[in-house]
C-alpha cells in the first residue's frame, strides 16, 4: 500500500473522479444558475482535494473518515462561495477553507477547555478571516481581522493562541539522516539550579566516563539550561549532531547509574 494513502471506509479513493479546469468552470456557471446536479458533480470531482488535505492531520488521533466528512463540509462551503470572477484557481481558494474547517473541528474536540469569551472572539476572527480571504483572495493580517471586528489586535492574538491545539513534546519536527529531532529537544531545561546532579556521586562517576565533548554538551544542556540549537551554535556543529551526541552520552551514563 502506498505511503500516506488515506483509507476511507465505504469510499473507493482510487476511483474518485478528477475534473479538468474547463469542466470546473462550466459546472460553476451552471451551478450558479441553480443546478443542484452541477453542485454535486463539483463536490464529487474535488473529493481528492479533501483527501490531500487530511493527510496533514494523520497523526492527531482522529479517524480518517471523521476528518474526511469534516473536510467535505469545508469543500462544500468553498464551492458555494467561490467567485468565478476572481483570477484564482479553485484549489487555491478551497484548500484554506478545508483546513480551517478541520482545525475548527479539532479545536472543538480539544480536551483543554478555553473560556467562552475567548472562544467567541476566536471563532468570530476565523469567520472574518474566511470572509476576507473570499473578498481579497489573500490571507489577511491579524491587524486587518482586528479592524474588521473592531477589537484590539492583542485580544485577537490572545484568543487565537488560546484555541490552538496542544503539541506533543515527542512530535518530530525535523529528520536528519533518519535521526529525528523532537519538540522537547528545542526546549531549555528549567531545572538548571537542581543541586541533585552535583551531589550525586553515581552521576559524577558516570560523567567521568564521557568524552570531553559529551561532558560539554550535557553541562550546557542540563546545567546551563541551553537548547540544542544554542549548544550547536556555541560549539560549531549541527543541531542534529548535538541531538545524537546527547542521546549517546545519556545512554552511556545509564550503564553506571
């Protein structure tokens, strides 16, 4: 089975139709005169677009068929609001609409609760954002959204930040020769004043077994509280190398602790 293929129960994704740009324009013209059949053909002819979008959300713990249904709602909204007069491809217009619908669904199912007032501002901001995208065919700034809502820019920023879904510390953000760097590798160690490390004879003994570079990296990471990127810049190697050396040093230390 090909990698990144999305399987939807009851849907043969391999046989989904694809519409040409010429046919799409014909159908939009007919649909806007009230033809429901043209609308249905547009929906069926763009389901592959929904599949391509939900691949981005594969590791969120949600069922693909649920995301597919939500993505289809975004697709239908895009079809109903698309303006043929704008010099924009339908896919360019529809993809942000589909992504927005899926993100709203994920936020609504987020286990972290946000106050109603913040959610209200955030959802209004998202609605205004969709309207501005439709009106100007480009992504609006936070300032433009705030002006449209007549609320302070800081309130919009705070509200949108509050409804962002949490990210796992173990989510990979970069791969270098098959060795992943995780979110937690980008975070400083706030326990840099913890005296237990210095007072532990077992850890001191384990530290003596490390190379000079390994000692330097662990000291900067866990005593000085620096990120891997800061360590990499200071000693002149890549962050991926710092990550590998750090993991190897900790693994070696466990043998003596």
